[in-house]
C-alpha cells in the first residue's frame, strides 16, 4: 500500500493505492494518522480509488484509523470506494460505520456541514 497525502479546504486527504493487507501497511497508516493528529488535522478523507484489494486485516486497519480519529475528536470518511470493496463493507456491516462519498467536493463539504 502506498499513501499520498494532500490537503484541500482544511481536510487532509490520504490517497491510498495498491492492496491494504496489514503488516507494514498497518504501521504506515497508523503513523500517518498520528502525525495528522499531532498537527491538529483531524478531518481526514481516505481516497480508496486506487486500492485494488482489502483483506480482513486491511479492514481492521481502516477500523483502527476510524477509532483513532474519533478518540481524538476527529473524523475519518471514505472517498471513491470501488464496488468490490463496497460489497465487502456491506457483508461485514461496515457500510453503516463509514461515511462514503463518490465526489471529492461533496465529501469535503460534508466536514463543514457536520
């Protein structure tokens, strides 16, 4: 998994690519979120548009990230979830946990209106 970081309108956007499978990915994602929290960037949008696969450990990474942000009075939302990954979220009932958007502008606006 690769992580590319950028910011739009006060929202940190993490563009993930490749496979989210655990191991080093878990530490990389966790440390990136902790750094954002340290920088007081607590509105985070995770772009999954270039993610090709998520296994059960990968789901755990996303859940852990969500929990980390919530504990620090932050928010984590998802962008560009593929049909394949969306179906995994539906089966595991995670679709009811994560707010998910197809449009980046709409996703960014959702942080303002919450």
